[in-house]
């Protein structure tokens, strides 16, 4: 049975028994007790009452026991910070233990306990370990410095640990060097400051260490070298020669990761089967970077050919590795097409390749196709088009069309191949052929119209919306080349309202083209029927407006002018579907082998995590120093920092809230005016430059609609891109897209609700909507899984606003909330297509009790119990003068209840005390000290027994009162 027995106990009163066993003088009994504690902690039981007893067990020479105790301390240090301090002396003692394993274990644990109050006690032991004689301790200390930097970056810099890491770059042990590199790179990424020294001497030391360290250490060093900027072509050539040896590495793992963040790197490692991929790609990345400095064309050609063999070798690995290699090959080939110029046959698909590998190989084949190999490539694609896998066969047909667009000299070969496939009369082949030929007609007008006849013979086989769009475009563009074009177009009109909006729009345009080219009675009937359907019966605003535009244009009577607009010659097109935009390409080439290069998404968009809160707090800073800020974030910050009063901004919003989106479902009309706010609110507000905030709510407590001082409090529930936690078009668990969601959480008429704007941006109707939330710290969950007010069917292109009432304490996770705002409610929306997952942001006030639960006597008792050790203070300056009455009114609106006010003896300041009880019975206490100086200063003091609530509370107060951090001079 082994250690499994520790996880099977479920008896009551276990804590008391464990406490006795932990204090037993018997070492074996104590060891068994610690194992039981760790097992209970692992399965989610609360064993925090045993903290002092477990910490006492640290005084032992057993490494196994120390590891278990350290694991316990790491887990409960955040919730028991005052007890975690008890372990400081043991840490300091263990860093001087004769056993280097214990010294390293102590250092590693020190770095994992992220408590700022402990950091200052551990700096000296850490400094001592950085100079330890054992390299294992030194390399562990290097990583510990980067972890301390996450907690207190200023302290790490002031204490000179950055210089210590730089000295480690010249350490004799290559593992110490690699860990120093990784620590400096992480700190550089977090701070945005230049910390990694990349001069010639440092790079030379790194290259020397490269030959002696492990494979993953080589990856880390190569990533750092990627950031080096050679001063001339000669130096770049020398770098290439020294790194080229990595290309023949037995483990192809020395080639992937770049300088863009170890979180992403580790995620990529988990995704790859084995460590084989990384060595080769990291080396290729360095060489690609250095080739930018080469001015010798022959040298560039030689190096490109040298890159070919290792890339081809990767294609003989496992399918997962092949896929990652193929995604990176697409980037490399786009930048340097000659790298794999003569290797197209390597990418021919094997019968046992997984579908995801086959699809990537098709894309690479299209990119490598040229005049010399096009016959072989097209013949291979024709074979693929006859495969039983429909998705693969359709992609093969579309690939033939892309080659026709890419290579003018090969267009005849490609068109003949498509004609050959059409003769087989397979429905899926025909539909892809129609789409491909539509693009060929655009690229080569007047050249391949003889294909139109065979396409029109199989019109009844078209089922995909894309194929229908393409066929209708062909009918509208070439009505004079098709004998019964009017009848064919009329056949599509019978099912007009069952088609997607894209097909309907194509039908409208084609009907107008028919009429302008031939004003016969038949065409008049067609255009009248289409225009009437679009303007009278369509719920799509774009289609309706386009119909009105065409109708008014035709009513002017000048058909020649109309022809110049609608039937004008079209510009030629080119296939860019496989190309990455040039700026993004340069970014992705610097992240070869990371998730960024696999998803073709910039690292800043892919990795959010801690950056999200940093971006939210940056609105306090001088905007002139912030360069890379999205427009939506700027709009939110400008709105929150607006010098106008809350009432003025509320009036602006309410005045613009009457125009709801005409694409919303009719169920919206049943809601009151307060709930039908438009997507263009704040249009008249000069401070918010971008009207890209689909949902912004003013959350107001109903009891506060009185009094002269009362002002509405704005809590922005921004659009999905604004908080960068949701995507505009959500991707489901199986990769489907089409659900467009914006959302926020707040009070509406005193009821806690999740307000969602749900849109269908896909091509099929969405039905069967249901909603559910994941377990969370406050147990927030919908009262009903069905979404009230949601229509049975949400048509493509339409959207609807709904409210989902929420109730706390229904799905409690038993874990504390995250340390930094915003709070996120993990939500899933189920449709007939798939299940879509998202995070809905909300602010702490949402989970405040609406009734006052703390009186003055209770407040005083709780305030003293928390003590000054649990108080966090921040000095701030308000954007407009504050008085006590105004502050009390504003905080009352979010259920922060005023308990007492105390003035100073000299009358220069006033202290206001507030308390809030959360729905899960946690308590937050607040002291606001307002000065009467000019400029006015505000001291915000927060006390709570739950540390994760501190930052959320400060963020809420600073948002409500429009506070900015005080400078040192102002303090």
C-alpha cells in the first residue's frame, strides 16, 4: 500500500492527535505525523492550526523531514504570516549547515515564501549563500534572488544583489552561470530595466560555459545571447560560427526558447514530448538574429543551407515535436525562403501522420512551391484531395488555389488540376473548388472563365456558406457568361432568410449587379425582392443599411454612375493567408520555440498573469512615460481620472444610453431604460477618446438616491480587450469560435447581477444557452443555469444583453482570493456548438454585505486584534478636494459603512473609520486620514486578518475617491 495509507484517513478529531504526535520525542512517530499532515494538506484539509507544532519539527538533521516541513511552511506562510516569522531563525541556521543539500534546500524554501516582512531577515543568509563554496548552493541562491525580486525589487537592487548576479556570470561552474542568466532575464522582464549585461566579455564567457553545461542550461544561455547586438558583420559571423556547433547536437532540444519569459518557456516544455526540440531551435534563433547583421549575400546563402538539415531532422521526431517544428518552419521560411528551397518533398504527408501535422505540412508546401517544383507539388495535392479525410481533402484543394494565386506561371497547372477534381463530382471537392476559383477569377480576370460552366452544373451540391458566397459572387460578376444566371440566382432567393448574413449580403450585391448589367423585367423582380427582404424583414443592421443605400442609389436614376460604383473593375488580389504581418514576424522570430511562435501571437498578448494588475495600476503614473498602452485601457484610465464630478459623467452616460444596438434581440426591449445602455456611451465625453467600451455600468445603491452630497460611483466593467482577460471572439474547449461576449458584475436595483452582452459572430445560429461558474473564494454562482431573457436562437451577426442574477456562498472553493485585482469569476457558457470559457472581472465591493454588521465597539475590538503588524498604509493625493461628508457618502454606496470620525487636536486633519463584512464572513477595516492642507493628502490604512484582500481594498478606495499615489515630496 505504501504512502497511500496517509491519504485514506477521514476520522474526526485528527488535529488533536496529530498535534500530540508532532510533539512526541520519538523521531519516527514525529516523522509519520508530518507525513499525515502533508497528506491532509494535499487533499485540501485545513491543517493550519498545527503551524507552530510543524515549525518546531524543523530542528532535525533528516533531509526528508525538512523537505516536508518546508513544504508545509510554503503552503501556509501567506495565511499565517505572523507564525511564518518563527521559521526565520531555522532558515538562517540551515544556511550554515555543513551539508550543502540542506543549505540549498533552505535557500530554495526562502525564495518560495513570498512574504515581504520575511525578506529583510533572509537577505544576509542569501548573500552568504551566493558566495558558498558549493556550486549547487550558489546556483540555488541565484534563482532565490529572482524570487525575492518579485516580492521587493527595490530592496534587491539597493542591497546589491543585481551586482552579485552579474558577478556570477563569470563563475567557474556553468550551472551557476546559467541560473544567473535566467535570474537576470526574469528580473529584466519584470522590471523593464536593462539588467543583463551583454558586452563582448560577458557573451564570450557565456559561450565558454555553453560547452560544459546541461542541455537546458544551453537553451537558457542561447536565449540570452539572442539579445546581444553585434557591432558589425565580422562579429556577427564569429557568433554564428561559434553557435553553429549546436545545430548538430544529439538532442535537438538546444534550439528553442528565446528571451521572452520563462513562464512561457516552461509551458512549452510541458507541451513538448521529451526535451528533443529545444536545442536546435534555440541555436537557429541565434543564427537568424545574427544573420540580420551580415552584409555578405553568399555567406547568408551558405548559412541558410546549413539550417536546412537540422530542421528536416526534426520532422522525423514524434508528431507533437513535428507540429511545433512545422509552426516555427513557417516563420523561418517566410523570413528566409531559401532555407528549405529544395526540400519540399520532405513535407509530403505520410499516411500515418496526425491530421494536425498534415494540415501544417500543406501550408509549408504552399510556401515552398515555385516554378521548378510546382508540377510535383500540385500532383501530390491532387492525390490528397481524394483522401477520405474530408478536412484534409478540402485543405488540399484550397492549397492548389493558393498556389495559383502565388505563382502566375503555374496558374494553368492549378486550374487544370481543379477542373480534374470537379469532374469527380465529390460535394466537398466542388465546394472548395468554387471558393478557390472565385479567388483565381479575381487574380486573373478574363482568363479562366471557361471553368464557370462546370461549376454551375453542380449548384445543388453547395452547402457551405463560403461556397455559396463564392458562387453567388461568380453569378453576379459574370451574368453574361452564364446562360441561365438569373434562374440560378433566383434559386438562392427561395431560402434567403435561412442563409447566413454573409450569404444574404452577397445575394444583395449580386442582385444589384444583375440589374445594372441588364435592366430586364426578370432582373427588376430579383432586385425588388432582395431589397424588400433586406430593408423590411432583416434584423441585421449592416444588411438593412446596405439595402437602403442601394435602394436610394438606384432611385436617383443615373444607372451609369451606379455602374461605376458597383460594377467597377476590381483590384487584383494576392494570397496572404499564410503570411504573418511583418512587425509581428520580427517579434515571433525572437520567440522561436515558445508558445508565441506556435500560436502566432505576440508574447505580451499571450502571457498576461501578473501584467494585468500592473497595467490597471499604471493609470496612477505619468501618462507621458507609458508607451505601450492599448487604447481601451487609456479610455478606462481617462474616465476614472476625469476631473469632472461623478454626476456629470453619469449624466453623459445616461443621455447616451437610449440608443441600444439594433442588432440586439427583441427581448432587450422588455428591459427598462436603465438596463439598455448602448455600446457607444460616453460619446460626448472629451476625456474618453475611444468609444470602445461595450459595457460600462454605474452601480448605485438604491438607498442612496437622496441627499445633496450623494454622487454616483462609477465602476467600470470594461470590454473584453480592456481588461485583457477575455477575447472578443471566445474560443471554446474544442477550438470553436463564434461567441462574442462582454461582461461585468455589479448591483442593479440592489440585486447582484452579471451583465453580459452576448453576440454571435460565427456563421451558424447558436441555441441551448446555459451558464455556470467555477468554484471561487466568495462562492458566487448564478441562481439559475438557464440565462433569463436569452432568445431560443441567436442568429449570426446578432447580439443580446442579458442579466444573470448571482448569489454568493453557493460554490465556495475554500481558498483565499488572488492577491491583486481584478477579481475574476471563471464562467462557462454552453451552446449547441460547444462550451465557451471566460473570466468575468469584478471589484471587491460586489461581495460586501449590504447591511452594517460592525458597530463601533466591534470595530475597536477587531482593529486592536489585527494590530499594526497587519496594517498596510498608502499615502495619496485626491484629484479633487474631499470632505468627510463626501467620503462617507461615496463609500456608503459600496456598502463600506461609516463607524466613527475623530478629529486631530489642532483641527488639521480628520480620521474616518469604516468597516465592511464580506459575504463569506471575512472582515475589512479602513481608516482614512484627511488633511486640510493644500494640496490635500489622504492616508489610507487597511487592516484585515486576510492579507489577499489588502490590494483589492486599496484599489477600490483609490478608484472611488480618485486618489493618486503621493510622491516623496508630498509625503
